[in-house]
C-alpha cells in the first residue's frame, strides 16, 4: 500500500511539473526549454509523444477488429480497456501537440484551412475523427452507469457500434500508415536504412504488431496496480498471434532493404547500423520467446515478449523521426533537454492517472465469461 | 508575370557580402551577434541562416578533385524558391504559397507552428523563431514584395526608393524590381530575368567553355544546378567546381512531394478497401457463428466450443 501511495505521489508530481514547464514554454517560446534548433525542428515530443503515442494506442483498433468484426468473443474482456487506452493515448497526443506547436491556439485552423496535398493534414484529420470515434465507442461505458436514464441512448449506441468500429479501423489504418508517409517528405535527409517508399506500409504493419503487445503490457500493469486478476488465456491467445505479426513486419522490412540494395549498409560499422539492429533484434527476441507454446503458458514470458515488441516499436519510431536524420545542414546534434523529458514523462503520468480514475469509477474490466 | 529566376555564378562571386547586407536592409532584419567565429561548416558570419538572416555568403575550403589542391569558394545560401516546393505541399494549413512568377511566401496568420516545412525542405531553408511565444517561420521570399506586388502591398517599405525604381511597373501596374540581392551585386554574380532567359544564359556560358563545367553524375549532361533539381528552382546555380563540393546536395529530379503525393492519392482507396474488407469479415464471421450456433443446438455437447473458433 505504501508503494502505491508513493507511486501516486510521483505520478501527480510529474504531471504537475510538466504542466508548469508547459506554461513556461508557452510564455517564452520553445527555444528556452528545448534543445530543438533549426536543424532539429522535431524532437522528443514528436518522436515519442506523437509517433509512439499513436503507435501504442493501436491496441484500440486491433482489439476492436478482433472482437467486434471477427467475432472472437474470447477477447471481449480486454476490449473496453484497450479502447480506453487508445482514447487516452490520443488525448495525450493532442496534449503533447499543444505543448510542441509554435502557435498552439492555431491548431483549430486545420478544420477549415485545408491543404489536401499535406500528409500532416491527413494525419490531423484522422486523429480528430478517430478521437471522436473512440469517444463514441467508449461513451456507453460511461453512460451505462446511469443506464436507467440513458437506456434509449445506449440502445442507439449498440446499433451503430459496428459502424463506429469499422470507421475506427479505417481511420486507424490511414493515419497509422500516414505517420510513416510524413517522413516520405524527408527523402533528402533520412538515412537509407529507414527511408523507403514503403514507410507507410511498415508503420501500419508495426502498429498492427504492437497493438496486441500493448494490450498484454497494459493488462499486466493494470492487474498489478488495480489488483485485478490477469486474463491469462486471453493474453496467451494474443501472444500466439505476435510471432506472425512481428514476422511479417520484419520480413517486409528486409525484403524492402533487399530490393533497394541498402541491405549492405547493415554490415557497415556505423551508428545507423547499430540502431537498426537494435530495433530489429527486439521483435526478433520476442518472436523467439513467444514461438514456444510452453513459454506462452507462462504469464511472465508473455509479458516479457510483448514488452520487447513495444520497445522495438518505440526504438523504431525514435529512429525514423530523429536518429535517422543526419545533421546535414549545420552539424548540430540533438539530445532532448531535461524539460523535454519531464514533459514527456508528465504527459505519460497524466495518462496513467486518468486511466486509474476512469477504471475506478466505470466498469472498464468485464468479468471473464467462462 | 512570367516565371522569374536568378542566375548565380559561383566563379564570379568575390565574397563582398553586399547582397547579404542589402538582404538584411530590405527585409528589415536586425544584425546578429556571433557567439563564435566557428559556427558550423565554413567561415562566415552568421554561420548559418536563422530567423533573422535570410541569406548568407559562405566561405569554405575544399580539395579540388582535379588537381588535389586546397581551394576555397564563396557561395550563397538562400531559399531556392522551388518550382514545386516541398514546404508548400507539406504545410498542414496551406500557410505557404507559391506565386506564379517565382516567390514562395508564408502567411503567418494561418501557420500553427508545426515545423513540418522545415522537415520537408530539401535545402533546410525555413527557420523558426525559437525564442518567441508567437513564432514565425522566416525565410527568403525571393523578394516577393519587390516583384509582382502592388504599391499597397509593399506599403511603407517602399518609401525612400527613387522615382526611377517606382516607375518600373509591368503592364498590370505591378512592381518589377529585381530581388534586393541581385541589385547589390557588383560583380554580376547574380543576374535576374525570366527563367527561360537565365537558363539560356547559363548554357551560353557552359558552351563557351564546355570542359570547364561539371557534368551531372547521373545524366552525364552539363549541369546547371536548379534546372531540374527537385523539379526545378527559381535560383539557377552555375559553377566550374562540382556542386557537391559547394555544400549543395545532389538531389533527385523528381519534385520533393512525389512520394507523399502517391500516399495522399491512396488515402481514399485504402479507406474504401479497408471498409469493404472489414464489413465483409464482419458478415462472414457473424454468419459462421450463426451456422455454428444452429448446428450446436442439435448437439448440445458442442455448444461451448462454438464461441471460440
């Protein structure tokens, strides 16, 4: 109990510190609190908060697809939690954007100043629409608390549920992949190990891979923190799919490198090759662990394997956004300032706090049916 | 107005930096204070472009690939005013605009400060006001307010210019002044004119000494930097030194947005395909579940497995 109180204090402390830094940053500009520069217009907040935030929210659409589209009722118990994580994840992405944008109040310009040629415009639209869809998907969980009053509304939600779920999957497909397309514009900067016209496909495949992994990781954390029982065979089932999803992702990645001929770069001794191997070997290790049927029976092994996948995707996103960009224009390097780390951690903490609060007051976890 | 261009000849530049000074003056950018003489590649002040410096004359040393000798060059960095600018296609709110006759201009009231233009620019030109709470994207505009603008658009900046300069209007009553830098150059390093005429001039110079000029590494043809790079630029650079020695990237001839364009076109296709696939999967698996359920009604022992498949 004492450890829990301490954790709570830490989370609140980090969130409040981040809020403080954010207000200071709004007052004085980005230069004073970040190590961003003209050579490094995007840093940790885009690389981690935005790219990883969206990728790690992929559990929402993958789980919704499995449960509601493919009718795999077995996975129903984790659906609500996955959708909640996705919703909170996207809210946090928007919060992080408000910290990062130079003129955050102008974010609403996106709604009526359209540039249909801009990948970022598509990302923005999808995030906005998907956030709405997620809110609608999660709304019944909130409304059912007062089911006497909202009975009719709940019936309506039940009727349109499948339409919402499919819309959510389509929107996720688009913007998970278009976050990769964003970097198609960096063709002239990005290292050849990462730059490929296949970036959108790779981003989508890795999102599909990290979705179930994230559900496993998050179930483990919430079972520990909220003292609920782990849905062992649900997670085991998800873990069984991971080697295939990761295998497909890695296969496409290597085929692409092979066809472009850049595969030789992997065997040069460079910072880039090292980073690439790290990003690849993490999911490979996960495959090796989760291929074994007996290991999948062990919740710890499942949690370890899923964590490796999550880590692999995080490293990939940071590589694509930051590490793969050479300092070609003025030779300045970039490492995030402590304030950037603090805001990232604070935003994350706010998400954990919000998750805990929602789980406390609403029925996020359903009892297992069998 | 026809597409305009500046022909910049590296071999004529003597590094006087008059263009850099007049650029600051016309754009009313304050002087900067260098923190150190060594501010990145080259020896110049300021070291690079920044939010207050739209053009810089670089001074760099390099090893001549032909003779192996150490040589130096002066070269200018500013917005290349691409014909198909990456920044314009990247901007989420359409705050950057390409004008018909060349300039690429930024509309501050639209900008949300996402800095995607800075990521997308193949030349690394757009700069950001890092120390402002209402930051602007700042860069050379090819002196958009000297070419093709009306008096009203130029406003107060026009005061102090001679009647002769005021008189240089085209048939639509628009100003037709060369960008400030081109007017200041004492050595004719920069020549301003229609893009067509400037290309012709560049090739005339190459034809006069064909062996002196570098060939493009891919096409093997005479190389005027900016003629085809990323779909062409409004700055045409000419040099007897290979361009990659001059701090210029060897770029594709495709416009910078050629990949993102494909990805944007595939958006509606992906959406529709995914919607159909998911809708189909929904009905198929639902139907399968129903069939199984009706089958298992007769065989009660199978009932529990039905939900799992």
